[in-house]
């Protein structure tokens, strides 16, 4: 690999995404259909672009292109890559370990957005031995990972939240008290949400449930109750408009544990209430207002909360710690610490 010359003044960073099935860029973020992980990667990379020369290596990408989020490259181009000051690997710990063998002195981070399955119990010891830091997206995510790995095989773990756009705020949009919204992939408990909604509608027959499905995964959700309206895959601005109209984001499902739950945070940011099952995943950390958390197994509690909100919806707001500007500062601090430890990798050559 070539040595770097200090010409652009930006620090080179590589983001490696071996999980995506196709390349992605900012237009896909605006158009809709991207998962929360890809959306987060693009938002963070764009915010870091003024100080960091970021190159994305994406599985499924067939061609190179430039973007406000950085240079976009096919994953196979990683072998030809310039030597970055840090490598950030999305979700795949074995890829991070492989890269450590190729780059023994480089800071490597595993940016984890999922809970590891039981077959990954060896990852803790391997990551610790390879000196790879894991970035979790919530404190609950980090605690669950530590419990899963055990204290003897615990690598370094840091928490950096997924980001909310800085300009997401409540506006004067009139809410429809009979309109609920589900805005996630159907595998995230939609079948259960349908049953909860059908039960709820026996007492409030005018309720409707709008379903915004990003469309990246087909899933059997069982019978569709009366009152359900399918919105399809929405652009991000269109989804935010739907959030502003709805009484609440209706998400009291009890089975799919979010590591963060970006749509929950986005709904609160625009002043929309969120109904979630208490104690599941990061729900209590992201939705800190206890009035928005219920026992999803208790139809009476769900009904009581919806009835109260239809009479008078209390105000909600975003957690400042989730704002993109704050999250970008957390990433900059992490990368600057890595840069200080490897000053010989801290400048970028011209291209």
C-alpha cells in the first residue's frame, strides 16, 4: 500500500459493509426502502465527510461512484484500497478478524447493529485477541452483548447512538386521532401488531392502522384486519409526514428486540407519541417517557393508553443525545483517539 501525503487534510477512513445485497447511496435514503443500518451509515458518513475522507466498500455494488457520503466502491475493491487510518466493519465479526490479519497495526472497529446469534459465542475471544473495538448502538445493546460474551472473553465495547436528523422537529400538522402508524419491516412483529389492532378496534371501531413497509423483506403476517391501510415503501420525507399525521407510532409488539429503534426516536422527534412494549430490547432507553410504554400482552392497558391519547395527546420530544451533530462528535472523538495512537496513518494522499 502507498504511503500518505498530507495534501487534502482529511483523514482516510474505510467503512466495510459485507451484509448489504446491493450498493446504496443517499438517493436511496431519500427514496425509501433502505434499512435502518444503511440509513445510519450514510447519515454518519455524510456528517463526517468534512473532516474524513471516507470510502465505502459495499457488498452487491457493481461500480464505483462519488457521493456526499464518500467514495463508494464494490466490496472486492477492498484488496486494492489505499491504507486508511481506521477500518469500520458493519456487523460481520469474521470479516473484521480477517482484516486484522491483513492489517495488524490498524485500528479496526466492528459497528454492530444486531444481537449476535448463539453460533457466534466465539466472537468475544476472537475480537479481544485481535484488539478490535465493538461499537454498539445503545447501552442496552452493549449490556446484552457483554452478557452474551461473558466477562472473560469481553473485547472493548463503546456505545454510539444511531442518529436523528438535526432538523426533525414538531410542526403545525394536524393529527388524526383515529390514525395509528406502523413503520417497520413486517418481520418486526407486524403479525402481532395486527392482532393487537384488531382487538383494539372492537372498542374503537373508527381506528385505522397505516402500515409503511420499507419493502426489503417479505414476511407472512397472517390475516389482515379491517381498518389496515398499506402505504408501501415511502421516501423518508413522506414517512415523516405520515408520522406527523398519526396519533401515535403503534408498536406494542413483544417479540422483536430492537438494538436501537430509529423510527421510535424519529417519531418522538416530530412530536408523535410511540406505543411500545416495556422491557423489550432498547425500548425503554429510546422511549424514556414511561407513559409511552405498556405491557404489550395486556389489551386493556393498550386500550386505556390509546383512549387517553385520543382525548389529549401529551407532548413528546427528541433526546438530544440522538441528534446527528452529537453522534458525529462521538464518532470524531473515537476516530481522533485512534489517529493519535497511529499518527503515521493520519493523513491522506491525493487521488
